[in-house]
């Protein structure tokens, strides 16, 4: 398995040796292809960018997506009380199976802030979505809460107000998994090593929604754009 950085949709690619990891016997090819970035992002974000402690309340936005679903699973494995926010019953069912305690359909609630706050003040927001959804979730943070900026799948940047962060003693933390290759690759190696152990023990169970051949790569990308994927989609050469 490897984090290529580019050339992922190719039948052959060249990768630096230190980016290659052995795929354990407990993991098939499709799972290996879906594993590294999604689980690596959630695990390192929740154990290093911030330290999620047992019993803390974690809200995961986009909880049915490839990265969001792993955040639910990793958060639950770390002992957090996880609230999953996603669109539609299918995605929420997957989040529940991954360990979410509370489920919120962002398409069905009129007052999202009230729906999130109904389960208590939030310690950590895991935000791969951005936009108004991210802004709303940040307003639900408890004092000393942490808002993890993972990505902007909505296409919009959240407007995070520094004065709001100041008076509530909360923080926003940017996190890019691939960036660690440049300044602390050992952090990635250690994180992935623990994740491989979790997988071997059955503690995490990656969900591959669809496997498509290379000639249908554009279809795979369109499924992502349309948010019709629960978990990960894999393209095979």
C-alpha cells in the first residue's frame, strides 16, 4: 500500500520507498486501497492534532463519507461519545454501525444547532465539510473545545469568528495528513502501525461502498461529487 500523492488512477506508478507499507494478510487489496488516507487522517487528527479523551463528546460532520465514517469509528474506539451528522438514513445507519451514539440527519432537522446541543456541549468537532454546517457546529463547542478543520467538501469555507473563539476559549486546528510526510513522517508510521493492529484485532472494519474498474474512473469521481457514496469507493487497474 502507498500514499502516492499523484498517479493514483493509473495502472502503474512510481512511489518513494518510504511511502510504501506492507499490506497485512488480514486486509484485501480493495480495503488496502481505501485504508491509508481515510483512517490515517482520522486517527492522527484525533490522537495528535488534538487528544480525544474517553468520555468526551465528538461531533463528526459528513459522517457517512469516506473520511467522516472513519472518524466515527476511530472516535468510538478511543472511547468518545460520538454524534454523527450526515445526509439520509443510509449514511446514518452506516455511522451507527461504526459506533455513533447519536444520529442527526442534516437534511431533516430545522435547527441543527439545537439538534447537536441536545446531546450536551461538544468537546471536539471533526469537520471535513466546512461551510455553514461547520460554522453551526463550532457554535456548539464547550469551553476549551476544539474544531478540527479536515476539508471543505461543501465547496465553501466556514466563517470562523476569532472573537467567538476568544470569549469561549475554543480553538480551530487545521489538519492535513499528507503534510506530515515533509516534517514528521514517523508520526504517520506510528499512527498507521496502531491502525494495522486495530484492523487485525477487528477493532475497525473499513467500509468499501463500491469497486469500479479503471475505465469507469470518471463515474467514480461523479459519485463522489454527487455524495452518493457511503464509506469509500475504490478504482482498480
